[in-house]
C-alpha cells in the first residue's frame, strides 16, 4: 500500500488548536455544505494522491499541532475570473506530536514518512499549552 501524501500549511493568526477550531466553525470558513475549507489560488497537481487518505497539517506559531483529513477539492468561484481551490476538510481536528516548523508561504506537500504522529486517543482532548512553551518543548524534542 502506498503512503499517503499530505499538505502542510501555516494557520496564520491562530494561537492554538482551539482557535483554529473556532475559526473553522464560523460561516466564513465553511463551504455551502457547512464543512470547513481552506481556499487557495494554487490547485494541487497531485490531487489524486491527496484525496487517497491525505490530511492537511496545521502549523500554529511555528509548531505543527494538528491535522485534518482532506475530503475533496472544490473549485471556488468568487466572480473575479480566478480559479481557486477549496480544500474541503473533515471538521475533526486531530492533534499531533508538537513538531517545530519554520515559516513558509502557501502550502507544501508532506509525505507520510515526514508527518508528525497523531497523539494517543487519551491526549486528544488535552488543553493546549501556551504557544511559546509548545515551541520550546518541541525544539528540545519533548512531544
């Protein structure tokens, strides 16, 4: 079985996983079906691989903290003639091992072999640590 292909993306303006969840629950972040989506101008060339079990991994304050399963890619028309991609996501945010990640623009492909592991089921509902502490712990390898 082939490994999944994922995306990695900065969650700009978010301080913690709970903030990302609140944003995605707002009408502005949802598609017409009520599912959260991230709209981008770039359409993934490797869409078939992403849609075969891939996730989007969220970088919050310099640390990868969560992922969401990618359900589909929708074309988004905002009436300006620019074809955009709506990355439609499962609403469940799965927390992952805190992993430092330097800033970058847009999104990047992330092979499964390089992706942070999910936290155990017992740790999924833990309250987030302050971003600076999460970053410091991740830097020294404490997950």
